[in-house]
C-alpha cells in the first residue's frame, strides 16, 4: 500500500482554535451543575506544627454554609493521597487528604468548607478557628541533611526520602578514570525551585449520582485515566463507578500530572452530600500548593584530559522532595541521573542521589522533569572546562560528541540513545548565528569594556518512555498509549486517544494522521479525548509523549482499520487484498480494468458504507470498521538540539538584554511544523524564564514570599527578541512515525544557553559563575562586588 | 445594588452585591465564561475585557463600578460569524495553545489595534506586557497581532 501524504508535514492551523478564540472553550471552572456547591480550603498558616484545635462552629453558623470537614470526618473513609513513586518503602510517609494532627508545610489543607457560593465559602473558611502550635521547621535542603536539624517526620530517623548510592562498578570505573586524568574540575550547580504556573489554576467539579451510584469528576488534569484509578482507590470505590473528564485544560507543564488530595477530597464530599461540588484554586493556592519543579543542588567533579576529553563525572545530587512525596515527585530526579552525560562520550559516571524532605510544598514534574537539570549541569561542566583549558566551547563540544555512527549508544548514565547528529545541528546553529563573526564582534565590544556574552548549549533528552517493564505498579499503568479509530458509515472518522491534551493540539495533529491514512478531509475527523467513559483506557500527556506514543498508537489503529477495509474492498472488487492498491483515497485492483477501460476501484468512503450496510457479507469479517491499538514503546527516543544566544549586561545597572537567540532542534519527523514551532518557542521561553526571573522563595520559617504573580515573576512579552528557529531531522527507528517528541526540548536547552551567555559575559570580571535567576538586582550586586 | 450595564451590545439590569467582582458577575451571573480568572491581582490579564472601548482587567473591578457603562467581552468581539481580525490572526499564526490566556490576550490586542493600527513588534510586546502566556513564548502572539494589523490595514 502506498501512503500518499496529504496533510502530514503541512502547517495546518488548529481545529481547536475556533472555539477558544471566541471564548467558547469549556474549562472546569466554567461548569455549572444544578444544585452545585462551592468549596474553599482552610490551609495551614505555618510550615510546621501541631494542630491544637480546628473549630468550625462559627463557620457553620453562617447562612448558606453546608458543611465543614476535617480529618476526623475522613478517618477510615479514605486512603492516603495518591503517590506512585514510593522510592524507599522504609521512608515512605502517608500524606493525608486533610492534615492529621500535624502540619508539615505552608498551605497544607486543614479543613474544607462547603457553601452555596464561592464568596460564602471563602468567608466561612475565615470563620474556622484554627489553633496551631508552631514547631521547628527546616526549609533549606542542605540544612535538612545536618545531624541536629528539625525533622519533617518524627517517625523517620532523618529527612531523607531516599538515598540512592552509585553502582559499585560505576564507582570503580570513575575512580580509575580520575586516577588517569590530567585534571579535575569541581562545581556546585544549583537548579532553583520554580513554580509551573499554568494560566489556568487547578479546578475540580465532582458529581456523585446516588441513583446510578456513579461519580463523575471534571478535573483540569493531564492524566484523566490515572486520576480515575487513583480516586477509585482512595475512596474505595469500584473503578466502574468513577468517570473522570478532563475538559479544556489551561496548561499543565507537569503540575497537572499528579493526582492531588483535593481531587480525591472533592469526590468524597460529593458522595457524602449527594450533591455536585466545585473547587477552583486561587492563584495563591496555586503558587503555594500546586507542585513545584526543579529544586536540585549538584556537587559535581569532572575528570578530563588535557586535550579536552571528558573522562568521567562523579558527585552528589540533593533533590528537594518537599514535605511529602507527590504522585511521581520522588522519581523525577532519577531522570537527572540517567541524562547526566548529555550528548557526550563520558566514559564513566557515578552519582549519589539524595531526595530530601523539607517543610515546603512537594515537587513533581515540571516541563523537562529532571532532564533540564542534567542538561544544565553537563553543559556548565563543558563551559567551565573550556574556560579552564582555554579551548573554544564549540571546539570542546566537538571533541566530546557521540559520533553519528555510534548509535544506538549506551551511555554511562544508563540510557540507550536511539539516534543523534549532534555536530550537524551545532553546525547549522553556528552558521545561522555567524558564530565567528559574533565572537569577533564580542572581542571588539569587550575591548570597549562592554559585557557581551555568547552562550551555547548542545543537549539531548529522553522522550516516549518505555518499555513498561520499568513501570511502577502503584501507578497502575505502563508507559504505552491507547487509540481507537471508529469509521462511521459515511466514512467520517472518530478517533479516541488516551493522550489527553492540554494545549498541544492533538485534535489537529491526530486528525492529520487519519486524514492521510484514509484520504478523508481533516474536518471529517473528530478527535475525542479526556473522558474515561468514552476513551479506551489510556495513560496521558506528559514527557513529550503525545505524538511519539499516542500518535504511534493511533497510527497502528489506522493501519488495522485500513487492513480490514482492504479485506472488504477485495471481496467486493472480487480480488485478494494483496492485489489491491490504495492510492490514499481509493482501493483499486492492480493492473485490472473493466471492459470499458475504467479501473475497478472503491473509495474508502464506499468501503465504510459497505462495512456497515453489510448486504454483501465478507467471509471471515465482522460488520463495522473500527480498531483499538496500544503502542508499547520498546525503547526511548532522544531528541536533541543546539542553541546559541547573545546577551549584553549593562555595567551600571545590571540590566540584561537578550540580543539574539538561535535554536536548531531535532525531534525527528514532524506532523505539523506550526504546532512543533509553537512547542519549541513556548518551551524555550519557559526555560529562559527560569534563567531570568523565576524562583520560588521560602523564608527560614517556611513562609512563601512568592505567593502571588506580583511576587513570582512569570516572563513577559517584552523580555525576548524574535527567537530564530531552524531544525535538522534525524528520525528514530523506534516508532513508525519516526517522531522523537518536542514538548520539552526547548526548555531543556534554553535555561543553560542563556546562563552560558551570562557566564561568558561576566568572564572578564573573573567572578564565580552567577546562579539562576539572573535578575537585574542579582547582576547589579555581582557587578558591584566585582568593582565593575 | 441595582446596576445597568450594556454587555456585548445588550442592555443588562441586575441586582448585584457591592463586593461582586466584575469577572464573577460576567462568568457566573451572565454565563460569559470566555473571560477567565488567572491571578486575581491584575497581573496576568486573562480577565481582560473592554470597558467603554478600553482594555481593563475585570478581576479587580467591582461589577457596580460598571453601572452605566459599556462592556465588551471576547464573546462579543466577533460580528456574528465574522471573526474580529485579531481572532483571525490568532488562528492563522498559532497564537494560542491551551487557550486560557487567549480571550484576554485578544481583548488587549484588539484595544491596541484600535488605537495603533500599525504597531511595531516592540509596541505589540509592550502593549501585551500586562497579559501573561505560559504556552507560546509570545512570539506567535506577536505574529498574530501583526497579521491582524495587516488585515485591518488591507480593509481600509
């Protein structure tokens, strides 16, 4: 069969957009059910302490207040909040849906108020009298590892969530390499804690139907099927009685991947009251109690040869888990271990990972999830090594790249890379940037005392996780994805995908795949997602897996349908499937024509009609035309890129200007370049945000000083020049689409690329590498101290 | 309190609580849920609507302050089935992903173009500084507004 590409690879504008640009999208908080009540949480004002009392008498006296619940109401009724990554069972701690006796982080839910509207609910939440005896708290992850520090859990001997030592063989190899090295380099590298800040905060509507004994929960989530499973487990319900719907989801970036206590609690309340209930998070709640990201501190040592060859890496990674292990939070830093060697031939790698509990909000996935931290570290090692050896950072990278013919390549980090052409991407970026010209201009600027820096990052990442043999039983799902293709009698197509999107554009890209498979128009394809009663059990959208895993599942389902369509067409055209040709729209019999010269052919739509009419039964086939497929990846894909940027820092004020940013990315084959560019641009700016301005800040008492968007700086439109995009294409052999994943790539490269430029700009001053975020104030202080 | 407000060309009378925020009144009383809530502090701009033709943030204005005025929300921007040029621009240039900031972005951009029909990229970026987007990195939004400006000047 010949596939005639019609829409794959085309810049097709999104089918999601007409509703969204007219304000007709339906997000969770837009829902209004008959009799629906509103909820507000009473949250802890202390980071650590003992609950002396929670008295809801005054709150309940307020007219319109229906109920106030505390942990005492939940006792024996619900299980702990969902956690699929219990890294060390001996150090596992239960996170209750509402605080049980002790509070361990600011904003921990203490009580839930249910009232007739949201104003009343919030008023009544203020009426709940809470007395907490504050206790000692620990916020700094290094302080948390000191011997006589306050413990987040008295039941544990210390604040360690898990300690994973390096493998003995790896350690031996590293020690050998260090013994043979010409030199070593030591760095402390910090990836500060940041907040994901999707523009839509979290929201939940739960609706228990007593007659049907059925719970429907609308959640702004990336993983409706996982939420369904976890809510059923938490409430002790059969999964048959739980339906989760992710309607329009206003961004996720990883923080809508955890299944949260609030989602379980609202479900319980609706069942208890037999009424629909809603909770829409405030932005302060979002900054305080939606999972944070990053929060890693690395002490790394690199062994190298005089010629710049990087031999080995060793060190310790301290990762902030927060006050409890979120859904996948404990596992995120393991991706950092896996990806530490980046795109280089590092002979040996041995790190200790220490996950630390502190009295802060839990961390979990945030765009890149452990990989940006690795890319930041190895690229900083490269830059500092280049500076130390007096080798151009581009040249140093060339000397260490994994060669294109070395794939599949087993890294010292434990990953097997599928394909890579790192130098080709770098060359393209250098050419576009006019690297030598830019260096010459920089030298000229420096001679005038100006602080101009050129940054570089060459990086790879891991996408499309699999196989499921690595899956965690607690998550109750592997790393596959589902798709169902249902051809209607007219030949129009309904697609169902388990990869429930939150802005990625699956309704468009997946329709393109179906359009090309069957030769039907894009508008004759409908993509359904996010409803667990309708969509076959699926996994969700995270880890840049939408197209790589979900798209491949769809491709497989389309192929199954096409094979059945061919069998039907063959019977009706009085031939065998192997003699049929499909030209993208019609089946025809190869080399055969009717007496009048016309080809014997049937369009796909005619086959669809015949499959449903069934007045000519096809032996060995059932009526109808549909298929379900699940793609189980046998390995992971490794997209990569080369980014360059130029910055100038004002010596007087510390003001930083990004003058140029060039990104060459490689995500294999692309279905819709317009969407891929959107993912890249958004990802790049999200990484730049971490470098430039974003940081979650707790004071020493565990109070959050970045609890509104007036204090937590999300990047704005004025901060960036036009980002210049280019690409290379190195498909993966691991899926039939040849797609590698694009959602997180930009973020993984850009934070380090900008910091590389900043460090380069400040190099003439001889100052220690400044840490993220490089706010104007921070740069101004560095410049003052350097006497610039 | 009794108020009379023209919303999307339609005269609305309502009895609202003095503390009812405009965004809640629009969303919960009038069912105009296209106007979103993103921060409650006038920073993110997801709640941007037009008050007498000017872009304002409805999360920090009381509904009663609009008594006697005219409001336009994203639902009232298109002329029937004819999209506003800014809406067309956002669709053509992939100016949105999750769509949550989009109504506010579009309202701010429409207000900009009403005053400055042919803004530079820098002027577009400055005009949208009060609107946060976490998905697009702003670049395709700038292209969208430029596209809209082109459509508007073409029709003149």
